[in-house]
């Protein structure tokens, strides 16, 4: 989960100002957290509040998204999600946006099996992103994180993803040259996963992801979550990255920060 948050912060300044190189300082002073961080924390709080009983997880997810999200209305929410936050009608709106994948990482902390990962992923996703592609993007991300956490090799994780979710037959140089901003799961989650697979470290994963352009903060939230599970986060990156959060958000994840 911290990998998703730090990834979001690292990619924030490049979302609408893509930088197609890995030659830059990670987590520059003008980076900031976005809605990706806010919603990741909301999902975490919802899962934590359920205390292992998930029959009402959807309701708790909606509650925490509204409670925490409304404090950060200027953090970059998409138009449809912002309208959902501001209305009393909390029905899902058939989204297949990549917001489902950027916020899903906390489920891995609570799931005790791959099947439970998929179940929890669906529950926290379908409250807004109930389109099959929205559910698929979140699940693929959560599954990759879980498999990495369980010590699976990149080859094993990639094989599972390609057999069950996406073709990952990309070329890095081609992505750097030609990939463009896209907020759909189907055209951003596979690219983020690919960046993890070709990376060499947590930092290199984020730099690689940023270097292909596109929706940089969300792509980094996705790849960064997997990279944390696979590589871990160097202490200096973790400590510096968390300085970008305010006291309210830090309060909600203090138990994760001190682990």
C-alpha cells in the first residue's frame, strides 16, 4: 500500500507534463499526493474497520470514500467520481477507469488467499467501477501484488497475468516514444504491470513507469504497489515519501508506517 502512495506522489508532477526519460530525481520537492493516495487510504480504512467480517465491506467502502474523499475535493478526482462523491445516490456508474486499480492495493494486506484477494478486490471496486474492465483491472493489480508478496518470481507472476488478464507483449522503447495519456484500465493497467516486470528495483520501477508517459501518478500507484511487495521500499525513499502526506492521512495509516 505504501508503494502505491509513494508511486502516486512520485508520478504526480508528471501526469500532465510527461517526462520520457529515467534521468530525474525521484520525489522532487514539487511532488504531491493526489486522489490516488486519498482513495487508497479510504479503502484501507474500510477494510480495517470490517475487522475480518466483509459482508458489509461495500457499504463501509462507500462510507470511507465519502468521508475521507470530501476533505480532498481538489486532489484530482475525475469528473464522474467527483459527482459520485457529491451526491447522496451512491450507486456505481459502470466505470472502467484506472481509478479502480490505483486504490486496490490494501486488499492484499487483509486477504489470506488468492481467492480472497479476488473477492475483496471485487467488493471495494464495484461500488463505483462495476464495468467488467474496471473489475478486471483492479483484480489483475491485486493479484500481481499478492503473488509478489507470496514470493513468486516475475516469470510466474507474468505467466498468471497473461493467462488470466492481459497480453504484456510491449516494447519499452516503443512505449516511451508512442504511449499516450489514457485513463482506462485496459490501456493503462497492462502498461503499468509491464513496467514492474522490466524493472530492477523499487526506485527503477517508478522511474521506468514515469518514463513511458501517460497517466503517470496512477500508473506509478499500480506498479509501485507491486514493486513494494516484490522488492520492498528502501527506508530513505519511504521516509522522504511520507513527508508529502498531511497529518490527517498519516493518522489513518500509522500502523502500516510503523510496521
